[in-house]
C-alpha cells in the first residue's frame, strides 16, 4: 500500500568512538525509506543539491523507493554533522547547513496524492501541513515526527499541524517538552488533547512506548552487544513502524502493536554500522528473524 515520506536527504559527517566519516549519505527521509522499503513500497519527497549525483542516488537502488518526488535544486544538499560521546548516550551537533533545504517547498507528484499512509518527517510544521493540503483524499494514517527546534521555535504552527495528524512519533525528552510534563504517561495524555490518537515515545536503548486509547505497550530495544552509530535510529524506527502498517493495510490496535516490534527491529539494525551501511544491505529475511527473536524475548505467560 502506498507509503509517502517527506523529510531530509542529506550528507552527514559523523564521529563515533568506533569510526568517523566526513561525508556519507544521511537524512531522516533516507533512513526512513531504506527501513520502510523492506516492508512496503515507499514514495519519497525531498530536495537535494547538484552534489547529490547518480552515484549517491544509487543508495535507493534495489529497493522499492519511488524517487519521482526527489527534487534537484542548484546548490549544495543539506549537511549535518554530529559527534557522539564515548558511551554513545549523548550527541553534539557540530553543524547544520540547510543549503537547498532552506527554500524547500515540498511538491507532491500527481501520482503521490492518493497515498494512504503518510510520514511527515522532522521539517517545518508549516511545510508538513503543506504536504497534507496536496493530498487528494484524507490518508488512512498520517504520522509525524518533530523536534525541540520546532517545539520551542514555532509552537503555534506545530499545534495547528498536530490537530491534523493521527500519530505522533517523538523521543522522550521532546514529548516532555511538548507536553510540559516530566512524566511520560501524563505527557502522552496531554498530547492526545492536542490531536494525535496514538503517541509513540522513543526512548533509545530503553525501547519505545505506544499510547493508544486506554492501552499502553512497551517494546524493548533489541539487545545488541555493540552499537556502532546511533544516527538515524529514530527515523528507521518510524520506517519499520509505518512500513508494517502500510504492508498490512490495517490500523487497528493489534497492528499498531506489531508495528512497534518492526519499529524496534529496524531501529536496532540501523545502529549496527556507520551511517546507512547496515540498512543498505539488510534483507527482509533478517528483519523477520529479528522480529521473531524480539517477540520471543518479551513474551511471558502468567
Ligand atoms: P536522528 O539520529 O534520528 O536525529 O537522525 C539523524 C538524521 O537526521 C541525520 O542523517 C541528519 O542528516 C538528519 N537531520 C539532522 N538535523 C536535521 C534537521 N534539523 N532537519 C532535518 N533533518 C535533520
């Protein structure tokens, strides 16, 4: 089923205790698309500069990622640089250069306007709304990611956008900031009152929580002996989550619960190598095997 993503396609410079690169392909929409396309075909909307050549575009080859919505603009692609602490628990942003992203006005190709599943990656909430305005029909599910920059910088715009969406995927700190609450349960309830009917709170190595109606589900992160580079884990989680829902064309409570497992699994693969290296060579078979393993680790019968 049609799954649309809008967000950044970028070059990243990454420094981790295990390795560094001064230029690799990154961007939230890139991680999302590589993760989700193992489960369902993805339609990508983003902008890149003329430094993003056919060689870079090849990152999506062999995957069901429709690039009709990948706009090319004169100039440089979005560039982001980050450095992780030795325990990988904290990250410092060293540079954010918007470049062609600064004037990005997402334009949906005609064929994308009937997409049933939509993921609005972390961009200006006004642009996220602009994407929804271009849809021919109300999608079956609209999910959104955002960050502190928009929560603090453009709260009114964000509030307007939140009223239009179904699910919010957000990390724990940002959920608390958005809700003005320290407690995650109270934060989720407060976010319900802002519009979303489902709230997914990502907690890094502590897993993720789904709040939907009166029910709560917690899913652990898949235990890994070695985490190499946490970049893009959240976007890959979102890709696994949305990819599962789009594949099964269902958004009831039990599919949301299963989607959480796929989110956690795709997030865990993303961190195993530098940048998108692990997602690039990942197979559906590996995803399914890890999903089964995660479920085995967490099922308890009392
Ligand atoms: P995450 O680790 O989930 O924060 O995602 C990291 C990815 O998001 C990197 O590949 C960056 O290129 C991209 N990114 C970082 N900052 C921004 C931003 N302000 N807007 C859009 N994308 C960003």
